[in-house]
C-alpha cells in the first residue's frame, strides 16, 4: 500500500491512477514482446498489480483497459439496505446510516485527497504567525489537495487567490452555509489575498423549479448574507453567473475551453447524469470550474493567467474540482488547490447535512431568536436520555448530540467548548444552543469594479445588506 | 395522407406529432375504460393509426410510447451500400449518390417543413411590390417554416427581424457560403428589417483542431467577407459568440433557458451526439438557438421579447432550428420562421456541398481569377462529353454540369441563363464560369453599438474589410 499512500499524498486523481495502470500495462506488454528477462517482467507485473490495487481502492472499481474511471466519484451505496457502513456523497445529496455522520477518513481514501494533519496545521501556523482557526484545530476542515503548494507559493511571495461559492436555492441561507465563508474570511485575513465568490444562480435555475428571475433574486438575498461575513472590501468579488457571464471577456472563453476537454462519459461518471438530463446540467460543471482559473477574471488579474487558486468548500463539492484538476493541465492552466470541510449536520442528526430545501432541518439566518429556540427544542436530535432522571443517571452522548455538534462549529474557545462537553456528558445536565438572527449591517463595497461598470443589483445590496450574529447560550 | 399534408402545412415538428399520437392513445384508452360506443372507439382508433402513420412518415421510426422522437433528424443512410437513393444530411455532412444532388422534395417530407410554392412566391411579390429574388424563382430557396406568419406580421405592420450566421472554420469563405448572405441582403432590402449575424467561433473551436485565438481570427476574416455583401449599416449586427456572450445581458440567460428544456436524449437524436462527445458540443445547440429570440439582443430590441425572427439558412442547419422551435413555446417565446436553401455543389459535383475544409472542392473569395479559372477547368464536374466531337454530336447535360449549376446561382437574368443553357445543351458548345476575387471595399459601420462600447475588433474590420464581385464569363 506504500504506493497508494504515496499516491494520496501527491493527490493523484482516479484518472491519473488509471493512466498509470494503462502505461504500466503497456510497459509489461512491450517487455514481453521484447523478450526481456523474467526478473524484469516479474517486477513490472508486480508493479502493475499493485497499481491496479491502488486504482480499485481509490475508485471502488476494477481497472478495465480502455474504460477510464467514469463512475469513481459519487460514493454511492449499493442500494439502501445492502452495505450498512457506506455513505452517499455527491454535490446534491449527503446520506449515511451512522448517527455520528459520514466516515470522513474513508471519504479521503475514496476521493483521493489528503488529510489535513498536524504537520500541515503547524506549517500554516509557522508561515502565517497566526493561531490556526478552530475549524482546522477541530478537523472541521479535514482534507485538502495541494495545500502545501499554496504554502510554498506564499513563502516564495507568489500570489494566489481564494475561490468559494454558493448555490442560491433559497431566499435565506442557513447556518451550515456559513462554514466555508467563515473559514474563507479567516484565510483572506491571514494570507491577505483576493477572493472571488460565485453565486450559481444558473445552476439553481437548471436544477430547481425556479424562474430565472427568482434565481437572480435569491442570489441577491444570499449575497447580502455573504457580505455580512465581513470580507475585505478591496479584495472580494461576488458575482452571479447569470450576470457575470454576460459582462466578462474571459469567463465564457474558459467555459468553452473546459467544455471541449470533458466528455459526457466523464460527467456521467462524476455526477451521475443520465441521458434524460437536460444539456444545461450536463454542461454546468464547466461553469463551476471556470472561476478556478485567474483568466476568468481579467478585471482583477489583468493578463496574469498563472495565478494559483485555493478553493475552500464542503467536500461534497469536490467532484467539480476533481474534474477541474483533470482538465487544467490540458488547457495550460494550474490545478486549483482545495480545502475540504465536513458537512454541517441537519437538526435531525448527522446522518444528513443541513439543507435549505427542508426548513425543518435548518436554522436560517433570517430566523428570529424565538424561531431558532423552538426549532432547536423541537427538532434538534439530542444525545441526552429520554427523561431528566435517566439523563442524570447515565449521562449524555455528545458524539451524536446535534446541539453539541453545532457548538464545535461556533464556540471558538477550546477550553469553553471542553467545559460544555463535560457539562453535557458528565455533569449530566442539559445544554442547548441558540442562534441569534440579528446583528450589525454591512453596507460595504464588496465588489471589484466589474469590467463594464457596477452590477445592476449592486446598489440594492449595498444599502440593504443584512447582518447576523451567532450567540451561544444555555437553553432553559 | 391528408392528415400529414395538413401537418406539413402547419409545420408540426416530430415532437408535436409524437405528442399528438400520445394524446390520442390516451383518448382511446379512456374511451375503452369508459365503455364508450364501438363506433366512437373505432373512430378514435382509426385516427390513432393514421397519426402513427404520419409520425412514421415524418421520422422514419415507429411510434413507441414513452420514447420521444430522438433519432428523427439526421437523415442517415443505413450503411454506405444498402439504400442507394437515401441522402445523408446533417449540419456537418451532406452526401448523396445522385449526381443531380440531394432529393429536396424528400427532404421536405422528412424534415416536416413546407415547400416554397408559386403561391407563396406570388404573395411575397404582392406584399413587397418587388420581383422575387432569382433564388426564389429558381427554387434555390425551396423550403420554409411559417413564412406566411412573417408575411402576416409584415402586412399588419408588426416588426420582425432576420437572423443568419456562419461557422468560421477557415480564413476565407467560399462562394457557397455567400448564398444565405446574398439572399438575406435582399430580404433586408425589401422588408427593411434588422438583421443579426452570428459567427459561431465557439462551435468551430469545439469541433475543429483550432485554438480559441485562431477561431476568433477566422471570425474576423469571415466578418470582412460578410460585410462586403453590403448590408444596411444601420440595421445589421455581426457578432462572434466568444465575444458577444461576454458582453450581453440577455444572451446567456436565454442560452440557459434553452439548455434547461433540451435533454441529452434529444440532442443525441437530433445531432447524433454520443457519450464520447465533449459537453461543449452537447450544449452548443442552445448557443445557435439563442439568436432566434429577440431578448438575446437587448441593445437592439430593448425589452421587446415578442419580436418574431426569420432565419434564412441552408437546409442542413434546420436541425438546430427544429430544436429551437420545439423549445420556444415552452420558454414563452415565439417560434422562429425559416427559409431553407439547397446546398451549393462542390466543384466535383452535386453529390456533396462545397466545403471549406476541402480546398479542391471550393472556390474561395480570396482566390485570384487565375486560380479560379484553373480550379474550374481542372476540377469542375462537366456535363459535356469526353471529346469536343462527341459533345458537338450528342450535346451536354446541364443537370449534372457544375459550371451550369453555378450559373443558376449567380446569373440573375432568367433569359440570359436560359440562353446559356441552350448554348450548353443544344448548340453543343462549351460554356464555363469564372469568379472574380476582387471588387469594391466596404468600410462601413455594420455593427449596432454593442452594450458596452465597440467590439475590440471592430476597428480592424472596418478599415480592412475586403470586397469581391462575381463575374460570369465564357471560359476559353
């Protein structure tokens, strides 16, 4: 397995692994044809077999000559009842039977990414001189691709930029949506770099029963919540696809470049598309891929086409960027680096992620404190026992307790969090969480000057943007 | 077949026919379930069977419940040797075994379009007060969809606009490419309407082994040839997709709308795409469809979304617009009307169309008179006999004579043409054609003001645009 460990650490994609098996197979054939020594052939065959094992470990499929890994990406369970411990993760669905949530170590192996280990966290601390964010310390951002390359660049004073996004599927964002933004804000702060934020209103129009107009409206509403996170107003560009594609001289050209280098077979494998899917869905992955390349933003990066991109996102978005990384070298661009977060659990438990399309699973940024309290009390899966008496006698279980999970996301102070855990588990008392839907208003200029003047909706946003704060408080 | 004739005249698409069969099938089922009278059921079944016959006639396929007509469009021959008289026509290939060219009457039946008959030509003459263009008189534009709707609109003083285009696959256009432009210029003149001309440089990048930059360069070179046709400078907008998508607030929104309403199954059926095709090709038909809707050009039509479009094009482009017409009502837009031309024959004969990718089959607008003469003498398929003696004895055959075919395109005067035919056929003497590659230069402003200022390449074109003229002269 040494080879595969090696592979994972160099972040080989399934396609790269496939190509290595193919190349090694050809080598074996040519050795045999050239009547090489038995030893030489044996060694080559041994390596071939080990590469095939690596390929199967990474993709869950046997290597088949001539059939690239089309089905490697969504980790699908083989029917709902067969394999209990398999998790389903794709950009639209997260589902596991485990109350503690998805098995993220397995996900790293299957996706072929690398774990964010102590060494990497220490390096970030050393280079930036800042205490690592609690999302790093607690494994909330747990996986990466090529983060060391980004740190090398930073040490060598080479520029890079951040890219994250949001699919505006509802008027209000929920607290789970904040995770990548909170972390991205920290990254922007410690590395002092530009940031682009894509609002995929086109995606939501294509996937949901929405009009174009509604999707645009959601994008504007969501932009307000994002602006409220407080990004650097001079280094942040928020855009809606439906708007920006019609005002950028670089974006569509990159979309077409990407679309030329990805086949239907590939997106079928990666995203599970079928022949009955609309051609908009089928070609959309290129739209989410394009912001990974600096030439999509000539108004920001001018003619610099080799500025590396770092993408903080929830791991369910990784399939888009595995595709992007496969394409990048073929169109002369750098592969984007990635930082992956775990999912934010639904109120009902960590078996699935919080989802805006299910209001009962979610706490929205527009919910009032009273609404939030009711939701927590009514829906939040509890690690406590059924009665106060039993709970006092046997203690609670923070590992499955949704309120406690939320605390791990939002209580920055490690000591305070540990104390809360003790209270919950050992002192055997109730402790809940409440979010507070109000806060300071951000009226700031969060958009770079777009190529042809301001966004039509920019003025609306700048004067209307909402704000929010998250309060952690005991629940009576 | 009355029903089908009726269908053709109302321009039902295969999808519409499919839906009518499905609806009638449901009616039969509900009549049977409701124990209706035998007479009633028999009548419904009879209509169902006749609708199925119409469907098969239009698509070449048996009706199959739940399977919309995915393969109806490209008229494919079943293998190269089986059916001699079947023609192959799709947007990329035209091939027939008949020296007289494709059987256009059959094409009308298969595509489900309508013949441009004497009555329609008379109506055009009556309404416009102009002698119909010789392309109409000679059946070079031979087929249409909803042209009467356009004439109704014109009579009622309702606006409409023209849309045509060019895939810039080579630096120089050939004379065959001029046919839709020459006719469009005439339409613009007699109806005095706006015109948009799409240069699908994105398509050529996706289909050919071209860089984005090369495709853009070809678009510029081709624009010069198109400008040289002499369109109304105040009513013509020429655009490159790779440029215009990044500067229009309306175009991409329409592209996404179309892409949401077309499945991979449909484009597979219409264009013959496979799973190995890149997602750029698969989604491209929406890009060619978008200019059919006036809201793709807010800088021209402002917020008017109901201006009807008339598309003059060679009939091989019809699959794009059959798809467009299927989609239009579902996204709240008017179906574009169409005027279809026959193909311009290759030098080697009417079995295939003139193609820019085969220089020996084509006369380019940049060819010198000497080059043209050599090409005609060397490559043009002749209806004459092998020797002068035999020719004088038996006469020639203008029906397969490529030089004579070209004369029918370019000699406007009917009497002069008839005389040339007599000379060729009966006076049994040689008569050839030569094109002349020089002519007046057009430096005119052929672009509407784009939404955000001039095209970057506009100035280059306006000062560089070439010109050409076509001379018909005897060949010694």
